[in-house]
C-alpha cells in the first residue's frame, strides 16, 4: 500500500494538483473495483509504451499509446469532462472502455 497522501484537489473536485500543475481528476462515479482494473490497464499500457520506444517499434508504440488513451478516457481523465456528462453517459464510458481494454489483452 502506498503511504503517500492523496493529491490536492481543486475546490470543485474536477482537478488534482500535482507539483503545481492541474490534471483532470478521475471520474468519482467509477466504482473502486472498476477504477483499479482501469488503472492496471493504464500502467500496463504505459510500460508497453516504454518498451516500444526503447525498441524503436513505432507500430507497438502507437498501439500502446492508444491503450493509454482508452484507459484515461474510461477513467474520465480525457475526452468530454465527466462533470458535463449524464450519469448514464459516464457509466457507458467506463463500461465500454473497460470492455475494449479487456478484449485487447485477451488477443
């Protein structure tokens, strides 16, 4: 378990502040278990980006970066801001994103 403090949030909860820079916060409606699965996909995709760039494999890098994008969008950190979507749209975004990422890792 991490002993770090959670990052500071803006008063509206839409962003976290890390080293003075604002980043969009994860959608708080994403259930904890689903969020954990999406973060595992995200970290695996980031490792794949590093592996691909080290190997100068442009195709693998593009595919890995696309997985990073899908994971971050499913978490609500990219795409239409989660606070501008309905509850149903938010749920559909993380459900569809997780299904796509799970399918990709099965291939």
